[in-house]
C-alpha cells in the first residue's frame, strides 16, 4: 500500500513531564493485509494482528535503520504458534502456524485468542547490529498477548507497562478496526505518578470499545493519559511489508545443504517454495536446482 493511501500509523508521546512514555497506533489495513496474505480465520487474524501491532510499536522505538525486533510465541494451543517481525520504520510482517484455527467465542462473547494460544512461551528477539541479538523470554500468562507483553516488560526489562491490543472483525471476516497502545513508566518515575497512572488505567474502557467508537491514536492517548499532559513527539506510517525475493529464497535453499537439494532434483520436477510471511510463491526449475546444488556445501 502506498504511503499516500495508508491510513495506518503509530504515534509516540511523553507525559507527566517525561516520567511516562507512550505509543499508540491504528492498523486495520496492516492487519487486513496479513489476513489476506494468509487467509486467516477470525481468531487467527486477531492473534496475529495483536502480535504484529505490538511488534511494530516496539520496532519504532529502535534507533538503527537495520534494527529488527521479532516477537515469537511457541504454544500448546491449536494455533500452534505465531511470529511477527518489525523494523524501525513502521514495517511489519508475520505468520501463524495454523491459520485456519476455529474456536467458539469465549465467555465474554469475544474471539478466544487466549484459548487459541494457551500454555507457551513468548520470545522477544532484538537484532540491533551487535554480534548476538538480545533475547528475552517469559511464559505466557493468559495467551491474550497484551497481558503477556505487560508481564514480559515487567519481568524481562523491569519496565512497568500497560499494553492494550484489539482487533475487530466485520461479519464477512475482514478487519474493521485494529489498534492499541503501550504506556510505560520511565526510570526514575515517582511513586506518586505510578499510583496515579494505575488508578487512571482502572477507569479506562476496553481498547475494543475505543476502536469501535472510531477513536484515533491521538484520541486514545489523550483519554488514557488525561491529567498527565501528554505531548505527541512523532508519527510513523505503518504497513505490512515483506522483503522476500527469489535471491533470498535461493540462499535459504542453499543453506539446507546438498543432500536435500539432491532429493528435490531426483524428483525430476520443478520445486515451488512459498514465503512464510506473505505466501508469495517462487518456482525453481531443475536447471536452477542443479546450480544451487553446485553452490551448496
């Protein structure tokens, strides 16, 4: 989607004279693009949408042009796991292991993302150009993703946070609204501000009801941080973007080694490889496979 038609964006803000920082976004087009790419069921769309939105908000906080953040969930639930990767420029991509998972609504009549995930581990991988990426890991607490990230920030990064993520679907299973926020206390924030923020958050309606009312990221942060003097510092467009190419797929095939490529050649037919993230298909002829075999170790 070109920038001039993109309605999705993230804002960054500070409040309480620098003791609080916040991110909020609207991302219906981005999540819909992922839904179309993977033909996800409603509950899989909600789960992947939440993870991608969290990743892209965390991504814009990174400094380098080549920095990447990956949120990966391994779980026992029927969704089988999911992954989202974002850069510092508002681009995000992701996939779910079982895009067709179907579950009845939960006791609140909502899409049962927690039931789809159930029992597992959240990994946060930050590749910021060092020799080894930073990896943080926590157990899933509810499977609802926002609560799991709130727990991750507190346990792994020692940053008290409030995370809200929501995806609303149309009757025909397309994405109607998607958005959320991350609000964090910065180091040195006073106990008074922490208590005041905690009290404020108790009186805030759910993110889905805010989205349903058509509230923008600015509206959401002004409401949530009312009384804290929020100041918006930046705005970044966000979009679903996969940077796959035939060259990248070639490298992946070479990395699997001569033995596996030899088996493909012995089948005597071209091989079609699909990108995990966007579903784009790449075909390799027997001639191309033989050339890759010669380059493999």
